[in-house]
């Protein structure tokens, strides 16, 4: 999976590809808060906003693990009053793309491994992880590291694909790792329907990728779109799910 992300980053250099998440959509969802210049990203912005609903970010230090090209960090810097925003990613090319983006000037972008964070204990008020943990070989170590770098009372906001049989993941073991973490689960939600709706909406991630395709990137983009179609079918049939958790460090 990491090799795929490296290939995507190298093959699609355009800065307009800011978000890589599948998005969130629901009937009558209020979107007046989205700036007109960000309308293209509305599905992705809705997802990160939903994940962070109810979390106090004012003057807080926030770490996003798996920041990719910086889309979620962009949301934090543009739509919240977070005091410090740090994005961490293992993909050097994604970080390079993000560092070139003037919209991310407030964001600290750092190379690092989600399973071995290079921060002192009790360093962040909020840790965010969206749609990348399925790439982590040692999920339990990742959860332990998140708890370590959070302050007491700190919040972990986490969302990802779940029960996807095409991925080489022990989903039961991952659920157990969450349940036995020193963090307490304060919220859990299945948002499969909302993610399914987003994939079906005009302007979805597949539409954005198709608009950026050239002769070099077209085969890769076609592969990504086939994967998205398979995910959408799995969500529709209830074979796969998309889940989110909010957890607090006591």
C-alpha cells in the first residue's frame, strides 16, 4: 500500500489534488460554512469536519498522522482556531507536494512512521488519523503511540475503511486493540452510507482524478477508480464498512 501511495504522489504532481479521502455526504447537509473557493473539496471537507465534530480545537496543538498532501491540515488551518498544526507522513513525495503548497504555510510537515512517533510523551491535545491506518502493519503499536503522545484528557479522532477483504488486515485484532487501549472510547459511528453517497456524488475523488489524468498517469488512475467502484459496491452490499471512533486519554 505504501508503494501505491508513493506511485500516486509521483505520477500526479498537480497541487489541486489536495485531498485523497473518499468524502462524506448526507441529505440536507449544511455546507454554508465552506468557502466558495473550496467548493471543489466540499465532500472531503465534510468528512474531516464530521470526524472532528464536538472536539474543542481552539488554541490546541493537533497532530495528523498520515497527512498525505495536507488536505485535512488545510481544513484545520483554514476553518479552525487550532494553535499548532503538525502533519506527519511516511511518503516523502507527498510531503514534498504539501511543502510546495502556499495554503499550508501554517502547517509543520514532518516525515515519520505512525508506529514509532518521534515526539515526546504528552505532546498533543488532539491526534487525527483518517483513512490511512489500513496501511499500518502494527496497528496496536500505532494505537499505543497515539496514546503516548496525547496529553491527559487529549482526544484521538480516527476513521477508516473496515472489514475490506481485499486488504491483508486482521480486522478483529484491530478492534481488540482499540478496545484494550488505555484510551476510552467516547464515540463510535458507522458512516458507510454517507461515504457511499460521497463516492456517488459529482465531483468525487474519481472525478477529480480523471480530470487530472494524462498519458502517464491514466493507467494508475484507472486502477484507483476500479478500486473505488469495488469499495462502493462493497459498501452498498454491506460487506464493507467505514467507521469512525473518538477516544480520550484519561
